[in-house]
């Protein structure tokens, strides 16, 4: 916990406080090797210029320190550590002090941007602890509802949300985090309401890019889904629809996206599903022992069935690692070995050690 707090201080640019904590840790705390290397590398002075060494408090050095931003996921882990026992009881003032410091504007990010990062981290923590209502409430109170279809739960709390002038515009990264918390809050039965909601999102995402003259026709370019969002959509629709219906819904999402890309005539677009989205369906097929369909999809991703083109999805070790593990866990040892060999032929053997079989 102290290591996470120390890393947070350094990443947020509080060099003096981090140095003091690093050199004089609380009683009984010993820094592990990874933390020591990380802190020493961040606190080391910049290599001096051959002509004139720059002082540690010079502008270029400060700018380098403050350019290191704290990611929402890392910030969430720090907040969780500071708000959980034993730190929340032994050092109850740590979290308020950390928040006050974090929200302080830096040379590269203003107070509004840092507040948005803090709120994103709070949403992450709500979701990790299964508090989906808390995640959605945090979003609705502090962000404009943009980039998503209307949701019945959000409508019930919009009236009590804060003044619009104080709200933030969301990023696609925040929407990626929020989406899985929206789904359990849809009306029952979820097996039908979740696919319906996700299909509404897909239609919104695949509509022509909006323009200043028609801002409500589709998503703004900055809110169009990235590869991570597409993978979340496919994974969630397969899960909530369940069984053969879930696989059918997952295929439908990818088919609609491919069709939209071909009609648009824009080649391979960044806002179209990539390897991660196809991987989500591939792993679902493997988990349900639908190996013939799995190989057909894997062939398509690898471009085996046709000559590779700019539109070929492509694969990486990130696809073969979980695929081999799932096949092995479901008792399909021969298929696991076959897929393993395909991955080795494409990327060598270095990735094989990352396969976890438990």
C-alpha cells in the first residue's frame, strides 16, 4: 500500500514529498526491488548538457517530472489503498491530502483535466467492488450524458445532478469503463434488455460521423468507439445473451461493423473492431467447445483464407495466450497444442511462458 502511494506521489510530480517518504519510510516498511528501481529512476537528475549542467529546479527538469501522468487505473489503486484498512484508520488524513495535491494543476494538465482523471478512478473503484449504481451515479452527477444511448437508470438521477456548467465531457476511455456498469441496471430480463441496449450503441457508433451542422446525427469523432470499446461490446453481448444466442449476437456486431467499413469505402478505420473484439468472440467459441467455428474465425483473423490485405484483422500473442489456456482448461488438449503451434510459427516461442494453466 505504501509503495502504491509512493509511486503515486512521484507520478503526480510531488518530488520532494516522494523523496522524504522514500528515504524515511514508516516503521516496518521496506521497499521492494521493483519500487526502489522505479523511484530511483524517477528521482535521478537529468543527464547534464555537455556545456552547462542544469540545476535540479530548472524548468526543463520540472517539465520532465510533471509530464509523467498518473493513469486512472493506477490512481484508482492508490485511492483504494488509502481508503481501505489499515491506512484509512491509521492515517485518516492521507487520502484528503493526496486528493488535494492531485487536483492541483500542473504545468501540463489543468485542474479540470485532473479532476476528470480522479472521477474516472472513482468510477473504476465503484465497478471493481460491484457498486454499479455508484459508478453510474458518479458519471451522471459529474459528466454530460454523451456517447451512449439513453439509459433508464441515468434518467432517474439526471434531475438531481450538479449544475451543467461544472460538468465534464466524457472521453471514450471513461465510456469504456462505464459501459459494464450500465448493463446490470437495465430492466429485467437482462438476457434481452442488455443485447437490445448494446445493439442500440452499435447503431449509434456505426452511423456516419457527425459534423458541426448535424451534431445529433451520430457520435462526435472523439467519442467514437476504439478497439477496446468494441471488445467490451462483443464480450458483454456474448455473456449477457448467453449460449448460442450470445454467439449469434457477437457475430452480428462484427458483421455490421465490417459492412459499415466496406460501405464507407475508407479502408481500415481506427473506430472499427480490431483484434481485441474478434478475440472476445474467438475465446467465447473456444469456451463453448465450438472448435470448427473457432478455427474458421482464427483463419479469418490470420488472413489464412485469403491473401493478407490492409483490412486483415491480424493476430498477436495476446490472442494465442488466452486461447491456448481456455482450450486446455476445457479439456481440448489436442486443439490447445495445435493453436500453440500456430502461434509459435507466427511469433516464435517467447510468448509461450505467458500461458497460465491452472
